């Protein structure tokens, strides 16, 4: 039976957000006998509630609260009020994610040392190394059932992957396969294998894909130490006279304001909402927002260098059959500045349904060029490009000067300009992506601009020194001992890999640290 804790229980850890970071942390702490209240802004939609329909699902699970955008990035023109494509529901974006689970490379934890001084970039080495992270990566892969690890076979290759693999081979690439995916290729952890339904982004109807919604959270609830409160929009984190956080204000499903006392607060609301919450929690003691003595809260927003390449063939491909992300070419994720940029990128198969293809292919496009691509839908293969973008202080989340949400709080503005390194990398990636398809007879290739961000990173970054970032190597705020950040906003740099595995590994590690510090009465 799931626990029910009192609003006045000041011994609980309050976790804000239930996604990869918050959901994992909540379970890990609950397993250690620690009382946890997890506050989730969205509703609880179980597997049977998911809809295999792109538009219906989008309105059911997406974070659609108004946001504004600024900067030169294409998203600000195409989707000015939807900078990010993330989930507002129990499970967070692990409901929507594709399942790609990749470890960062050693050099990516040392971006400043490896890449040197990059003008216009605010690069910093992580205060953790790959060697420190490896045991936690291993725990995360085991927990998530990641294919290609722990003796778990990889998923079968669908047609979209077969086209990619044939092109990769022709170009001389050697590091390509159907991916390290946290999607069961055989029954595991009480869940069946992947049914290759093809609606991974809409919530996995078979439950084969790892999501905190039906893995971590029920396990945590079963201990009697975890209470998840859906439809609980956190408004402010409060603190005592000594500057220790001690309560969280939130609006419940009826709109009533509640105040949950806390021994420790962990913020895991994604890289837009987490800094927004810290900034909205400003007080006389913390006039610039919580944990912001460095002025870095909200800064260094990263969203990965992205773009897509689609190719039309003279024979059917049916890319939509099978997992949404069905394979990867890793060769270009190396560090090789001879290509004209630092950092690297992955090429990952991606299929979109007809509605999303129409929305994302070339937003705002009309005419024969556009319609002929849609006509050829069943003859198309597709890939997503994902690479390391440069952190910049000016790419940031700020509170809007005039626009407020329904609770009267300033909404976030997301400002982003591509760094020249990002542009050089995207140009190279478009070229190599097209070459993969041209090598196997593509009739036409199409370069699609970046979609609203799914990999939102930085904004509360880890740093060895308090002046350079927001949290230390444990995700613990430099300024406030009992305040933690547990999501992708703690990333010091973005690396070229999809971030979820690293978020989960950090959450497992953070739970150990929090439990140890609680036992020692340090926090």
C-alpha cells in the first residue's frame, strides 16, 4: 500500500518531478527506508491510458503550459511557445523517450581540458570522471534492462535500420548496431518483450520500454516509503532563518495551495522548470533565487545539436514499423577537430508518423517539394542527428518580465543561439547523413531543422568551484546543503549521447550520498 505522509512531516525528502531523475531518486531512497514525497505537476496516465495516435497523445501527456522563446534558433520561429517536447505526467519524459541508453565517453566529462578555450563557449570539466561513473552506469543499465549490456540481446533491426546499416557499411563506418536500448528484447523485470508497435513516443502500450511510471515508482510505493502526488504543481521552495530549505509550496489538483514540510528537497523538474523554480523561490536572504550565488542558475542551457535527414527511395521502406529509434551509427561521436568542430555526434534512426512528419519536416512549408515528400511517406527512411552543443552563458532560462501563469508566477523564457561550433557540426552531420542514404541509392534527401527540444540540459550545472556552477559533484547545491538537483539541468556539458542513462546513473549515485549524509546527520 502506497504511503500517505502528513503535510507537517518535516522528516520527508521532497522530490519535485517523477521522470528519469526524480522517479529513480524517489525509488532508490524509498528502498533505503527513507520517507519520500514525490510531487508531480502532471496527471497519472497508466499503460492502458496511452493512445497510439500522435496528436491525441501529444495533448494528453505533453508539457503545454505557455513558455516564450527568444534567440536566433529556428525553434523560436517555428514553435515560439513550445521550446521543449517533454512530458507533464507521472513518469516525466521517460513516458515519451525513445529508450536510447548510451554512456558518455571519457573525454566528454573533460570538455574544457579536451577542447581547450572555445570562444563564446562557457566550457567546464565535470567534477566527476567516467571512472567514477562506471559503476553507476552499470547499475543503471541493469536496472533499465539496456540491450547490449548484461548479456541482454539487442533488438531486431527493422527496415529503417537495415537501410541505415547498409549505407554505413558502404561508407566504411564500423560502429553501428540496433542500439543500446532500455526496451526489453526478451521478458525481464516482470515486463514482456518489445512488440515493435512503433509508438514509443506516445507511451509504450506493452510496457517493454523502461519508464519510471511503471518500474521505479510502483517499486518505491511497494516499500511503504514513497507517496507520489500527481497534479501537484510546485510554486516555491521555502527556507528557514539559517538558509536551509524546509518546505515546498504547491498547488494541488483543485488549485488549492498546500505546504509540504521537508528535511531535504530534490529538484527534478527538467532544465526549464528546475531553474524557473529556483528563480521563483527568491527571498530576502536569496534575492537572486535559491542556489544562485554564482549567477549561473538558468544559464548554460543546452539542447543538443540536432537535425534530421530523411531519404526517399524507389522502393518501400515502411520506416514506421518497429521501434521509433531502431539503430545507431557511433563513428562520428569521436573527438576529431579536423572536421572543423569540437565534440561529436550520433546518427540515430528515427521514424515519425504522417501527422508529425507533416508538422516537423519543414515547418511552415507548402508546395510540391513538401507535398511530394509526404506522398512518398512509405518510401522514406529517416535518422536523427544528435551531437554535443556548446554551453553558453547567454543561452538561458529567465523569468518573463510580464507574462504570468495561472498561479501568478512569471513563466519561463527560453533563449538560445547556436554556437558557431554547433552550426559547423550540423552542416557536417547533414552531409554525412545524406551520404549514408546516397550510398544505397536514395532518390532524394531532405534536411529537417531541429524539433522542439527533447534533451534539455544544463541550467543548474555541476562544478568543482561554487563560483562556476550551481551544484557540486553530488548534485548538492553549493549554497544550501539540503537542496539537491536531480535532473539533466545538473549536466556540466552535453556530450553527444542521449542523456537519460546518465541522469539515472547520477540519481542512483545521489541517493547513496543523500542516505549517507542523512545517517551522519549532515543534512
